[in-house]
C-alpha cells in the first residue's frame, strides 16, 4: 500500500497516466470574469486573481526549481505578465490558467538554464513544498524522499509530473502548457512515474 505523500503521484502498481480533463471543463474558463475585470483595471479583481493563482504558481516553481525564494520571484513575474496580457486576452482560444502555467514553466526553464552546470539537480538545495512540519517526522521524511526523487528526473519529465500530479492539470492542458502533443506528454508521464516508482519502491509496495 502506498505511503502517505506518494498517492498524489499515482505510483501504486497498475496506476495509469493522469486523465484528461472532461470536455465540458475544457470548454469553459473559470477565470474569464476575473480576467475581463483585470483587463479593465479593476483592482479588486487583481487581488482576487492574485489570491487564486499565486499559491499554485509558487508551488509549481518550487517543485521545478528547488528554491522557494526563486519560486516566489517566478510566481510574481508570471502574474505581472498576466496583468499585461489581460486587456488583450482572446477568450475561447485557451484557458487563462493553462497559459499562465506555460508562462511559469518557461520562466523556470530560463532560470535553470542560467544556473551553473549541475545546479539544477542539487538535491541538498531542494525545498520540498509538501508536508508541513506539524505532520510529523515520518511524513516529512517521505516528503523529502519524494522531493529528492523528483529532482533526479530529467527536466521535461519533472515538468509533466508536476503539472499533472501536483497542479492537477488534465493531459490536454498540461500538453499545451509544455508546448508538446498529448502523446508526448503521456510518454513523459509514463517514464517519469516509472523512474519515481523505482526510486520510491519501498514506499509504494
């Protein structure tokens, strides 16, 4: 039986790839009203959209970069770009959240490229934004193990796993955010989850 902290990754034997979002979910944009209001300069909407998106973007960047301070910078820069895009956003072509995730992923990639060789996979620097301290030593140990295993994945596999299993994007949304086909995304997910299952085999039996 999987240990607490590994269920999100779907590492149990026989678990399949992340499921695509229902068609009805893909046809609607839950952020549309806020984005329109942000585009008109509504400060209340700006605060509301910030409260909705900032924690998710920070979590995404922290898992990709392993540095919480850098993750906060990425999240804030992503939102700045969102405010600039809101007045000209073309509704119906893509979900705003999917575009915002793509912006954050690209900013993370830029920072990883600027790091010195080996810096991107520095396990000692990895910050796990998962279990909180009050969940106990065992939960923290599992969280550290998962975070370290995630850090060893090739960047594209890590991106796919983070978007689908931590950010809860459907396969289609995650593929759009990464700029790849759904088939390529599913391949990345399969390889990434296989590597994680091997690294965490003692936790998922």
